[in-house]
C-alpha cells in the first residue's frame, strides 16, 4: 500500500480504517487528502480480504470542509478546467461497504464525504452542516442532492440556505445518520458495525448495497426489478448455500465470499 501523508490506514481482520489526518486544519479536504482517500479506498476495494471500510477523522473534526485556503484565489477557468474536487465522485464506485464514523465537525465537503459513504455513525458531538453559502458558494460534492434525499427538502433547504449546523440527535431524527453513540465509543461502535458487515458474504453485501443505492437512481419498478434479479443471482453463490444450510443446521454461517 502506498505511503500516505494526510491519512492513516489501518487493517484489523476484514475491516480497514482510513483516518483523515490533517489535525492543524481540522482535516480540511485539500487535493492531496482527496487523492489519498480515493486511492486508499480503491486499493482496499480490490482486496477481497477487506469486507468493510471505515472513514473517520479526529475527535474535534471529521472534516471541516473542502480546503478554503486552497480554493480561495482560483478562477472559474481553473476550477472548471481541473474539475476541482471531482475525484471524490470515484468513492461512489467503491463496492466494499463504506462507513463514516463522524465526531465533531462534518461541514461542507466533510458532510458530503460522510454522505458519500453507505452509512453514517455519529458521535454525540457530531455537527453536520453545509455552510458553503456563507463563503459565497454552494455545495459542490453532492451535498444539495444527497442531503436532500437523506433529510428531505425542508431541512435540506434550511441547512443549505442558512449554513447552520445540525447536531447528532437532529441528524439521526432527520434520517442522515444511522446511529448516534457516545463520543468515547465511536470507533468501537463503528468497528463493531464494520466487523458485522465484513463477516457477511462480500459479493452479497455488494449486491445489497447496490440494490439500496438503486433506490436513489431509478424508478420504483426498475429498482424492484434490479433487486429481484440480484436476489435470484444470489442463488448462484456458494454463500447462499452456506447461509441457508447454516440456518437449517442451527449453526453460524461461515461465508467464503464465493
Ligand atoms: N479549509 C481550510 N482551513 C480550515 C478549514 C477549511 N475548510 N476549516 C478550518 N480550517 C483551519 C483554520 O483556518 C485554522 O487554521 P489556522 O490555525 O492556520 O488559522 C484551523 O483549521 C483551526 O480552525 P479554527 O481556528 O477556525 O477552529 P475553531 O474551532 O475556532 O472553528 C470551525 C472550527 C467552526 C469548523 C471553523 O474552522 C470553520 O468554520 N471552518 C470552515 C467551515 C466551512 O465553511 N466549511 C465549508 C468549506 S467549503 C466546502 O466544503 C465546499 C465543498 C464542495 C467542494 C467541491 C467542489 C467541486
């Protein structure tokens, strides 16, 4: 695995953890962080020994947004020409389940990075927001779309137009966050969820993730059709045989990923 400057990478069993590591800038997402997170996630995605990936930050900040100092003086021609921060979209093609473990600030690009993951587990200290409007811009990594799908138009408009921050409880009530846990237990809770997911059949977890994501991309009828095809296809795997045999034999399943 490549030598990274702005992230830490850990493996424990079938779970990998990517930790954003620019503490002095509250993990502001500059181009280097983006390149490293995306490269690490893509590399882990190629490894069948990895069944789930956690993306996390520090106690104070998951990430305080895209790096304002990097962007401030750029012209339209530059940001358009280089497709500034466009590579984050590559995370949507990572097939291994991605879990965001969020403590502290998840603002702007930080909130959008969390929403690029498949599910968000938040510490009770987490604060989510899309403050771009206060800087004279708008969300640019999917915030206006993914936040609206997650929490609905009313709250998305509230957050995107006022730039206010939303605490962990409100985020959970609104459907942005899957679980809220005490800050000191955040990584353990995320690891428990990741290990649970990683203990399942990886190809089946990929299929399940794909099916849920289809709900955001297509019509109900198309989505249900895709789900049924994938459900039928699951019967071509050894893991379907193992999972159902284990149930009948009253023992835990031991999935092989085949
Ligand atoms: N970019 C660069 N540096 C940052 C950022 C950031 N987003 N956030 C914090 N920092 C830096 C500060 O400048 C400061 O550095 P220094 O010590 O050198 O002055 C250091 O981190 C610590 O920050 P503070 O002193 O401000 O810490 P506080 O605890 O007082 O405040 C806050 C914490 C409230 C999080 C505050 O830092 C803040 O408001 N940060 C900016 C939040 C923000 O506006 N984020 C949105 C950025 S725009 C964006 O994300 C667009 C995404 C879409 C891009 C995609 C394009 C295609």
